[in-house]
C-alpha cells in the first residue's frame, strides 16, 4: 500500500480495524505466540493504577489493555476510548462489567483535563497521524504526577536476531495474518507501519517535548517491543 497521511490515513486505519475486528484477538495470540496479554499486564503495572483511581486506555480496541489495568488494580475504574466501533463492540462482549467503552479520537479526546490517575495505549502510535498530539492529549487528561505508558512494536537491533525477526515479521506474518484474517492488506500494512515509525529515542523526545518528566523506554520481547513511560 502507498504511504498515507492525514484524514486518508485515519480513515484507512479505522475502516481496517472495523473490518479485522472479529479476528483481531486471535491474530494477536498467534503473532505473539500467546505473549501479548502478559506484555499488557507488565505495562499496566508500570502505569501504577491506584486504589479506587481512574484510568484511561487510549485506542482500547477490544479492551485487553484496559482489562489488564483492572487485573493490576481491581478497584480502579477504567475508561477505554477508540474510534473503531466494531473493535469496541467485541470488547464489550468480553469486558462490559469491567471497562467503560466510549467512542472518540485519541488526538482530540472528548475528556476533561487533569482527570485521570494514569493513561495507557497499546499498539497504536504507529497508526496515528500525529504522535506528538497523541502524547499531548495524554498529558492534558492526566492529573499531576499521573503516569503515561505506551506499548509499541519496534524493530530489534541485535545482529542475526534482527534478520530472523525481519524474515518472520515482513514475510511469514503478513501471509499467515492475511490468510487467517481474510484481509491481506491489513497484515501488509502492519510491518510497513513499524518500518515507517519513529525510533524509540525519537518517541521519548516527543514525550519530553509535550511536558512529560522521568521519561524512559525499555525494550521487551528480544527487542521487538518498546514500552515508554512518563510522568506528568
Ligand atoms: C492495533 S489496535 C490496538 C488495540 C488495543 N490497544 C490492544 O492493545 O489490543 C489499534 C487500535 O487503535 C485504534 N485507533 C487508531 N487511531 C486512533 C485514533 N486516532 N483514535 C482512537 N482510536 C484509534 C484503532 O481503531 C484500533 O482499535
């Protein structure tokens, strides 16, 4: 697919996720060899959801990261926001009692400032048209001292492993994903979006630029995932 930007990109992304929604959870399990939920829980712990607090999951999709926040702190109320309604409809069948799902664009959140104790997003930064605006909105809705955590795929750097990963991610996964989901275009878009995305160091710079302090990132899953943490 050609490189998209602006409204063309957000329309493409929303329509694609609505289309692949029924197979999205299955594909995550296959692609990560069942590790995706453990990664969300580990990232949710870094967000420090407090007792009786209020947490936000941006681009919640089918709600797994939001539910991970509840696993970490069952007394915390969690709001999940996404613009793909089919993804959230499936999330609601899984987590209606645990997550409050709401439609919205994470670049223009329909939420008040200084409202949330923590905010997370998973596997979305590559998909937004303005990464800085995404972090600026996260920052705005967090309370002072609130934690922001983002989880995103990144290209590993270790020699040999990076070639093995590229073989899997660029060639095997798009074929398997296209076949299982019935949507080959979506699983060609996935590796391209990772290649086109910022380096972890550039992401950290953007977080600092919108005001976050104590910003850091860690590579997980042999360097194929990055978790980003910042404090308002
Ligand atoms: C790869 S899925 C990740 C879903 C979920 N966070 C997870 O951990 O499985 C990306 C999600 O981001 C959503 N998304 C992308 N751009 C968005 C935006 N600007 N506002 C709201 N949701 C967005 C898509 O609709 C999709 O549900």
